[in-house]
C-alpha cells in the first residue's frame, strides 16, 4: 500500500513528484523518498515520518533534474526508518516498490552469499541488487529489470532509474496497481490516478505481467515475455476526490471491495501448501515455546474483539490451546491472573488503542509472552510486544473497520494452523486442507461481493426501522456481533448482536414486525438449531434476513429474505458471512445519508480512556 510517483520530461521533476505524493496522503505513510537524475548523477533524499519532513529536507537541499521517482512507504517488511525508506540504491540503480516480494528471505540469503551488502531490512532492496548485477551483461536497462523480475515472486509495482540512462524509467506491474500518465513531451507513472490528475487526464492502466520503458516521447509497453502491447488511452473524468476513492462513493465501500486482495496480501509469502505450514518469522518465539503455551489470552476492543472471538474458536479447535478473549478495557479494570506460560495476543488494527496498550502492561508484568496482531508496522502495540504478526490490509480510512477485520481473521486462522502443527494437534494433511480452504477465500469473497445490488435492496427495505437484531451461533456468533456493531456505528440504528441460543432468554420479547432479525446461518453443525430460532422469530411476526449457504436444504422451506453466500468449509465461513453484513450496514447508512466514513462521535484510533 505504498505510493509511487514517477516523472520523465523536461520540467523540474522534484516538485511534480512531491506534489503527486502529497495527493496519495489518504493511503497513509511512515516515510518518503525521492531519487532524481541530474543529467549526470542520481541524487536521493529520504525521510522517516510524514511527507512534510521530506519536503523540508528538499527545501534545504533541493534536488534538480527532469527524471525522477518518488515513494511514500507503508511498512510491510522492516520498520519505518530512513534506511528502510525508498528509493533503494545499489550502485547505479535506484528502485521503488509497492507490494511484497514473497521469496525475499531466500533471495537475500543467496545475494549475501555472493557478497552483496544490504543497507535496509526491506524486501525491495533485493531488486536493486538484482538489477545492479544484471545490468553488467544485459543489453539494456529494460532487459536487466526483466531478468531481475524473473527471479522474484510476489506482488509489485516497481520503478527503476539508472545513472547511465538519464532520460528513461522502467516500470513494471504484478498484482499492485500502476497507471501511466501521458503528457506533452513528458510521461508519468503512479500507483494511483490522483497523483497525476493535476498534470494529465490521459492514462493507460498497466496489467499484471507488463513492463514499460518511459521516455519523454512515450511508453513502450511489453509483456514479461517481450511481446509488444498496444494499449488504449483512457480519459479520466473523475474528480480528484472520486479518484482517491477509485470511483467508489465512500472509502468504506472501497475497503469492503478490497477484501479479496487484502486476504491475498496477508497470506502472501506466509502460507506454504506444499509444506503444509505457515511462515511465522516475526512471531518472536520458537517451536519449543509454541509447545509450552498453556493458555492463550486475546486482548482487543471493538471490531478487533469480534475477530478475536472467532480466533478463540480456531485456536481451541485446531491448536487445542485453552483460549480466553478479553475486552482490553475490562482486563485492565480488574486484577487478572497471568502465567508465564500464557501467550497473550493483543489484536489491534491501529496498534495504538490505549485500552489494549494498558492491558499489555498487565500481561507483561506477569511475564507472559506477547504476540501482537496489528496492521500498522512499528506502532505502539507491536513495539511493546515480543513479536508481531502483521496484517497487510494497507491503511484503512473508513472509521468503521472492514478490511482489517477480515485480515485479522486470516492472521488468526494462520496462527491457529501454525500452532496446531507445532503442537501436533493437526496432521500435515489436515493443515494442508485448512490452508487450501483459506487460500480459496479471496475467490469466494468476490462471489459474495457480486450480491451487492440485492443487499442494497434489502438495506433500503429496512432503513426506516429503528432497531435490528443480529443472531448467530458458534463461529457465526461473533459475526452477528460485528454485523450489529457495523450497523449501529455508521447508520445510528440501534442494533443488538446475540448468540442465537440466548434469544429465548430475553430478546425474544422484542420481536415484532418492526424488528428485522438478521440471522447468520451458514451450513455448519449449528444450522439445524439456528433454523429452529428462525422459526421462533417468524412465529412472532419478525422479519428475518438470513445469510445462508448456497445449495443448503435445511432452511429451504422457510419464507425469509435470503443473502446467499457460496458453499464453503465451516471454518472459513466467518470470512465470507461478514461481507453481506458490512454491505448491509453501508447501504442503510448511505440511504440515510449519514457520514459513512466519519460517523459522529467516533475516532479511527482510540487513544483516550
Ligand atoms: C470498528 O469499526 C471500530 N471503529 C472500533 O470498534 C475499533 O475496532 C476499535 O476501536 C479497536 O481499534 P483497534 O483495532 O485499532 O485497536
């Protein structure tokens, strides 16, 4: 989720690149840098922190030249620091990268064996070394980049600048966005359209597996196999703000739609189907420690708490470790018993939530081992933990968390399989099957997202109502809680999430024709019983909206509104069944005209008591 801006032309590129980067602020960043070719040499300026820091540095020591590449970093490998900021330079080559090189550890080890010295902790620097080696014998910069990219696996949008080629840039794309902008005697490239909209509205969107040589005269685009590609130019008619949202009306909707990619990114380079394992290089404990864990305590707030509740089911079932889930604010309010053989897992999107931070202090004082799950590299919670399993969801702008929730689920599922293998509670075959099921989730998520129009209609039919009830059992219980939280936080509709089995102990008294009841009922071992709950609701005149599995017969005879999700193994159903609830909440809120991305009274990062 880094930002990329490149320029080749006749103007001073420094100003254009920095201006472009500033338009990518909505992506969030922790460091920034620029490389400019002066005509004879490449000069680089990098700075940790916000772009303003780099701007100040450039004000004091300006860089001038008319070919340049710039980058804002959202850390995935290596903490935010000046050394880890892009561009990375090796010899005459400077590189910027958005994405993740999956095989970076093995490539780094083999390059180090050959004598390469690394100056950062990033996966990106590998490419700078590879191109720098390849350029010695390759016929051109383009070929050197092509050969080097042939060695990396993973996602990337990259731009490469060489000291020997003052008037050209090589850019390439695989699974990370890259757009080329066409000017008069000048060319641009960027990770996102808003970065270059001020300069041109004529663009070409690069596809995966394409590489381009940019000069003032234009772009020569090829496939990785070397076949020339002719691309239609497109005229961008979106406003700047629309472009930031990639045409979606709100960031929340964009983030809901990003989820298939986010799950792929979170799994990328970590899940090995062949080895039936999960690479957990950053967890901060070895296999012996994994076997010694007596209890897991998950600490979190809000949506992260709901993800943790799902995690409990997986950790107990797959790794067979007794697991407790605690609201961080309650944990810190009492005097919890902590054991040195506890593994305490704070789960926090922002990595800065005050209650979770304070709860960690208690767990640390009891000598428990702390493994964070967070989306923000080097934020306060990872910094105070022994290890961190990062989600790779990119910055989440909508205050209502969506993509970070499912990324947390993916991380917790991976962790449960990892511990299950280490503790021998899962066979190799069982682990392989579980991981294969997880890898199929992004494709299935895309199927769910196709139901958007149906869900919108249902949302409009209930938008005038004042209350709603969400029910689920087993793995779907936390999803019901999450569905209710989403609805209340953005649409201000009073919503309650309940374990379906608890309905008869109280909430059933609320049921009437004005109380829509959303029932999360995928095809799992609890289905029969939850069908019983649905019948109880209907018998009392309640309107039921069921999130049900495709081709499932148990609920077939019931006359309720249905949102059908694809058939899937029960373990992965939470990653799918939450999507319709996010969309339902979104459309109710949008229909009511609330401030979807910044609902009243809520903050994205809660650093207060
Ligand atoms: C979710 O939609 C909320 N905005 C909120 O509940 C959030 O999940 C909570 O504040 C925890 O934040 P964290 O994950 O950054 O710690």
